[in-house]
C-alpha cells in the first residue's frame, strides 16, 4: 500500500519521474567534459555547464543575473553575512529561516525583527528607523528587508505586495534592498513553478531573490537572482562562495532538464 512521506523535501515526487530520469541519463552521456569532479571553485573554474545553466535560470526567472550556490544555507551566509555594510540595518520577519539569522549574525550590523506577515509592524519598524538612525536620514546607508514567500513551519504565504509597497513608500530610492527567499514556493507556485514573485509580477521591484532546488525541483543547490553588480560582488567577497568547490556537473542536470519539461 502506498504511503505518504511527510518528511521528504521532494514535494512533487519529481525525483522518481521516469521522463526526467531518461533526460538526465541522456544528458550525462552527451556531456563533453568530465562530470565526475568539479575541478575547482567557481571563483577560478567557470565550467560551460555552470555558466549555461545560470543563463537559462536568468531567462527563466526574468532576471538580469543569476549565480549558483552549493546550498541555500551557503547562499544565505554569503548574502546576509557579506552584503550589509557599515551603518546598514536589516529588518526581518520573525519567522524567517534560521539560515538567514545565522548570516545576519555574521554581518555584525544592527538587525530588527517585525511581526510575522504583519505589514503594520514592518511599517512601524521602518518609520522608527527613519527617526532613530541618522545615516538613513542622510541617505548614506540602506535597510535590507528580508522575508520569505512561503513559510514551511506555519504553511502560510507572505502578502508580498504590501511589504514591497511599504518599503517603497517609506524609504528613499536607493536606501533599501528587498530580499525574498522563495525556497518553499519554487516549483509550487506561479507560471511554470517560477514562484510567487513572478506570479505577482514583482521581479523588477525585488532586489534579491533566492531559489533552492532541493525541495520541489529535484536538486541540491540554490540560485541567487540579483543585479550583475551584486553577482560580481558575491563571486569575489563572501567566503561561502570563494572557498567552496563548485557543484559537480551531473548534480545540476535534474533541475536543468526539469525546466525544459
């Protein structure tokens, strides 16, 4: 008798899809370069497969740039740990994933939470920062607002349009960064599983997006969607990217082919 696995990350049972399996095996046999080893870090060794897949993801997510990370945790540590600069402030949803909190601790900047999915609490925080944080009043720093689209423990969805509007209406242009983690909505929501940001048409109003492939997309890595400038920064500064060996080529193939289905 078939049984439901309530603990699996494979939300859609894609890892046992026979068509996807056939495409992956075919892709392996056609791979021109060696695929049993990664041969180095992405900082030094950019393989054709990694670069081509990032270009595919950039188009798929209607973005300017994309950068692969080995895991979602690595991406969070790189983003939250290295992106905020002196005098910057981070505001985050109280139920944000633990990996975001770990990254914030690395950054050593001021961080404040707002009530879960509460636009009123977010607005209150932003207004308080405008009056209590002098660098923000002089437009010499920025506030990074971090939230998820789908929260796995509570199973609820963020009212994404309202937080975006709150940030835009409260902070001066250039003084904010909106970071959205789509880990638990990628593959599940939006046209072609592109997520809630795409579903709401907010791609150009969200500064940074994170998608992971270990949930509904039959993979074990993540991609950061961002500007070309930030992509270059993430390649050259955060330790989780600089000092991590790249994903082996065959690990990329499931999601690479899945996007073609």
